[in-house]
C-alpha cells in the first residue's frame, strides 16, 4: 500500500478533519436547526435566538477546523487542489462574520423584540414561486393563508407550524409507502 503523505498522522488528519467538519455541518444545519422550529414548546423568538447563538458558536468551531486543515496541508506539502479548496473555504469563513452574521443578527433582533423583519429578496422569490403552483412543494395552502408582514406573531407561528406538520406528515407517508 502506497502512502499518500509524509506520515500516518497527516493521512488521518486529511481524512478526519473534512469528514468531521461535514458531520458537524450536517448536524447543525439539517438536524438541530429544523428541530428547533418544529418543537411546540419553543416560541419563534426563542428558537431564532438559540439559532443565533448556535451559528456564532459553530462559526468559531469552523475556524478551529480550518486551522487543523491548514496545518494538515502545510505538513503534507500543499497540492494545487487542496490549497485552492482551502483558500475558497477560508474566503467563505471570512465572509460569514462580515456579511452573513450581521444580517442574520439584525433580523433576529427584530424578531426577538416582537417586530417583523423586512422580507428578504429570497423569501419574496420563494413566495412568488410557491403561489404560482397549486400543489407545489413550498406551498402552504391557499393564498389567503400565506404569511403577510401584517400578521400577528401568533398567527405567523400557527401557519409556520401547520406547514411544518404538513411537510413532516408528507415525508412520513412517503416513507411508510416505501417500506
């Protein structure tokens, strides 16, 4: 068996760091975050505030993973692909606290204070697309049940919960028929 790098430790780091990082990303983004918004005991302001703290902590963890990745690349003798990928990851990590986190924190502050943040352009795009379909994936029911900026928080929470329950039930029925 041929060795790829200079030492067994570097081989392990090259495999372990990206896989561990991906596992953390999947756990936070696709498991923990959606679970907060389905939990009936959490109000929307509490859920988004917990999400804010989670994202800030995860950003710090990502910097640690990035440092480990850079160390592994430096020790192994950098290849063009690994160096390029690491630079792209570094740029993404730099942009998060400069661009993404301040925007997210501002929207969360509005929600926690009981207000309604302005709709983002992506949310408007999704709403227009979903209203154009009768039984689309993002459709929350009749257009009259769409969330508007003038809704009170209780109605917004109820409609979001109704949508999430419908999505979970649809996935459950799909898995039930597949078995």
